[in-house]
C-alpha cells in the first residue's frame, strides 16, 4: 500500500486497493453496522420491555425518536471533526477508534441499566459514537479508493448493513435470555474488525493545513451544503431525499398495510413480516454491490440512480393495488430490495464524484446520510394527513401513491447534476 503525504491528500489519484483491503473494509462496515442495527431493530425493544413493561410503547417511541435525531446530527458533525483532524495517526483512524470505544460504553450502559433514563443515555451514546465510526469509515472510500473502484467498495457499506441484521439475529437466538450477550457480542465483533481496518489503513494522513478554530460557523456548517457553491451535490441530496421517501413509507407502515389492507390473519402475521423483510434484504444485499460494479464499469452513476427512482415508484404502485401477500411482496421487493439496493450501491461513489471539496468527504457523506434518513423521521408526521383523505377508513392507497410519486420525482433533480456522471 503506497504512502501519501499530507500535502497531497485529495489531490493525487489513489492506487488501486487489493482484495485483502476490500475484504477487511467490508468486514469492518459489517461489524459496525451490526453493532447498531441489531439493538435498533430488536435488542433495544427487548430491553425496554424488561425495564418498563407497562409503558414500553411510549418509552420505545421516545428512544427511537431521540436515537434517530442523534444519528442524523452526529454523522456529519463527527465527519466534520474527522475532516479537520491533524493527528499523526491520520484523520480517520482516530475517529474509528473513538467511535468504537464510545459505542462500547453506550452498549454497557444499556445492558446494565435498570431505569429508562439510564437506558436512553446509553442509547444516545451508542448512536452518537457509532456514527463517528461510520462517518470516518465511509470517508476512507474517498481518501484511499480510486474512482474506478469507488462504486464496488462504497456499495459494500449497504450490503454490510443488510447482512448485519440477518446474521445478527443469530446472537438473539443463541442467547435468548442474556441482553448483555445480545448487545455486547455484536459490539465485540465490531471492535475486532474495526481494529483490523485501523491496522491495514496505514496511509491515513492528517488534514492538510491548520484550519480556523471550530466555532459556531463551523459547527452549523457541519449540517448544511450551499446550493450555490455545491450545485451538483445539492441536486443529488434532493434526489436521494425523494427516493428515500418511498422506502420510508414502506418501512414505517409495513405491519399496518399487512393488517389493514392485505388482511393477513393474526396467526400468520409473524411469518409474513419475516418474509417481507428477509426477501428484500437478500435482494438488496445482491443488487447493491452489482450496481456498484456496473457503475464502476460504465463510469456513470446517474442512470443507475434514476433507475432506482423509477423502480421505487413502480414498486409503490404495485403495493398500492395489492390485495394478496405475493403481490405485496413483489412491490416491497422492488422498493426496499431492488430500488434501495441500487441507491445504496451507488450513492457513495456518486456523492464523491458530485462533491467539489473532497477534503470534506466525511462531512459531505454525513449530510448525504441526513438526506437519506430524514424521510423516515418526517413520514410519520405527514402520513396522518394523507390517511384521512376521503374520510372513512385509513387511506393507505393515498399514502403509498404519495410515496411512489416522490420516488419518481427523485429522478428529476438528477437533470441538474452537470459535472458528475
């Protein structure tokens, strides 16, 4: 692995990375995602059920909302700090290490807590620090990987996220009564693989020159991209936001759609929900790296992302007119499997190509994370209005078509992206 100097970071073309580096990078992303995805999906809810059985639904809603807000803010903020870091150990490795230590502390607080406020503190720590590690790790693609490989390497983050939950469930099955094991073992896996990545990423370099003090302007700048200065990047953010809206509708209302629209019997609901999550997850795991590889081969990301928008819209239309489980599954697979897989396999390389300031890669990718994540937080506030359209029973048809329309509209901002293909 060739060395680079701090004077040339972001200005020279990185040499190709080998299979060993790619494998370790993928494993590190897998471990880091599993450390947070498993508690976000399963373990946190189980722990809240133990601590606050009577108020678990309210407590879980609070924890989920606060956790999402923490993640949305922490990713670009810590990315900004990473971009500015002048440590002799580089600017990414220190934050991967800090992030994993903080994640471990947060997991321990959750596992040992005996009250909801203490659990919430642990969850905030986990969400904040795991996003520090995620921001720094994603930026390695911009720092170390040449453009011809950025699609396939960048896509591994999405594939790793999809795989982490499927494999992480085995920790739940192996230790059904031990919350410490359920939450601690995924973190232990993340620590091992993150340490391996830190060890092989020896040419991590510090920020190029002394930067202004980190004041209020720098802090708020962590969350904002100027459309005037970064027009291509701003149009890409809008596209990702709109495409993610369809994903957000499906992810938020799958259970209610199955209950109230498809009318799945209560006794079959658990199996159907598992099917609806696992099948698209496997498809996304396959489609993401494939989309990344195709983008690398073509040297173009825009057509792939436009295809993701259209496929997502078509999938939402299929869901809207579904009356049985097989048809519903086809629609969900198009949205959260194919469309989401293409988007997750494309957005990192496309984002790097669209950003003007490559030296702020971690911050910029963190802002992309806001664009992708924000619809999941906003949909629950918009949905009640759409569900009341026409009066009578909940109008899921209007909600789903609205999400599909937003997804298709996500292709339009790509027309404004001029200098990235």
